[in-house]
């Protein structure tokens, strides 16, 4: 358990078999110019040496916590983080992505200037293909700039509680959360400084699987993990 006052922001990092990449993601959080954070590593049933890769961080930084779960999928991993987090706000970082150094500082400054904001999003730098499979028609590619990117979400605690977290959807749980926030009348704001570095280079990312195999591929992927 965390000792001391609650952090301003809880960073939730779901991961599955990313031992070879996760240090880059964690290092980008440790290097933030804004330091009032905690990091919740939600290991969704990894079969590689993910724990060994993150253990040194757990030993030297009390702000970093680790939780192992049995392959419940991305949405449920995010919800574990929402339940565990102690921050005023929740945000996310996929374990194959990274933050640029001012990412949290710029968002914290925005939220302090705009306390009415319940959901903040936006600000992506894409590495690799700049399109993804359409949630509604996976055979069709759409620009990432036309999408909401769940990794950039910063959610005020009371909104996360009001919406009941993320729904267990095979592909596009972030889009579903955003839509429900709109329907609930949440105050949603967008920033444009691209400090979330989104890598579209991993062959086993959900986006890549959907592009190759459709949502049936995700079902098979999760089935293999079971």
C-alpha cells in the first residue's frame, strides 16, 4: 500500500507479455517533470518475465505498484487500476508506448486551470502507420487523428465512478467510454500538444490483430491466453 498523501494522478499501465518493452514505458514516467503520480502496473496474465523486468522499479520507487490478474482483457485491466488507484485523476499508458517528459505536467496544469474538466484527452505523436481499423467496420482504415485514444484519457475520479469504468468490449472500449461520458453530460476537453508517443509497430497489439483478423482475432488471442 502507498504511504503518505494521495497522488494527484494515478497512471494505469495494463500489460501482457511486454517484458522487452515495458522498461521504456516505465522510464518515461519516472522521467516526468511532474512527479506527483503513482503508477499501477496491471499484468494481465503475462507468460514472459514481465515481473522480473519490473521488480527493480518496485524495489526502488514506492509510487510504483504491481498487480497480477488472469487474462481478463484490456478493459478489465483498466478497471483494476481504477479500483486500486488513489489519485484525484486517472490516466493511462500502454506498456508499448511512452510519455514525453512534459506529458503529465502539461495535463496537470490544464486541469488545475480547468477544475470543471471531467475528461481530458488528445495530444498524440504516432510512430508507424497513422491509421487504425475502424471500430464499426474493421476492414476499413481511419486516421488516428479522427479517433479518441484511450491512452491520452485523464479521467476525474467522480466521472470514473459515475460511469462504472470501462465496459468489456473486444475492440474500442475507450471509444465506448468516451461516448458514455458524452451521453452523461460530462465536461470533456481536448488538448493538442503531442506528448503521448503512440507506437503502431507491434504485431500483437490489439489494433494490429484486428487489422489482420478482425474482432475474431481478439477472441482467439484471449482464448490462447486462457
